[in-house]
């Protein structure tokens, strides 16, 4: 069994995600809200894994969610920053590229590292 401080850290990430979502919703930063929400969901799964269920399924789910949530969050925050700077064309190109790379990494996971570098 892993130390409980991992679960506490994950719970703190969930709490900070909730606070961030609340603050971002006031400014209507919807892409950033989606990214932070996905990180919060991954952290909630991690808290359950480290605190309650340390099964093989939870371990694999936490690994996959952690990896994909980080990439999605960074992509969506970048898109939101581009929209906030009024770079509409660049923002839409970033969003399209992020979604295509995410789709490719889900369909062909062995090329995930190449998409991550891209």
C-alpha cells in the first residue's frame, strides 16, 4: 500500500481545480475550464486509488488519465491564452492540432511519443 500523503496531494489538486474552475468561469475562459476539470477528474481518480482502492484497474486508469489529462490541460490552456490575446486563427489552429494529436494518440498509442513531441 502506498503512503497516504499521495492521496492527500491528489485531494489538494482536486480542491485547487475546483477553485480554479470557479475563478475561470467568472471570466468565461471555457477552454481553460475544460482543461482544469480534466486534471481535477484525474486527481480525483488518483485520490481514490491512493486512499481507497489500490487495484490493478485503478492503477492503469490513474496512469492513463494522468498522462492524457496533462496533455489535454496544457493544450486547452494554450488555446485559451491564444483566444484571450485575440489570436483567433492561431487559437483555432492550436485547437485543431491538439484534437488531431489526441485522436491519433488514442487510436495508435504506440505513436503517442511522436505526438507528444509534436
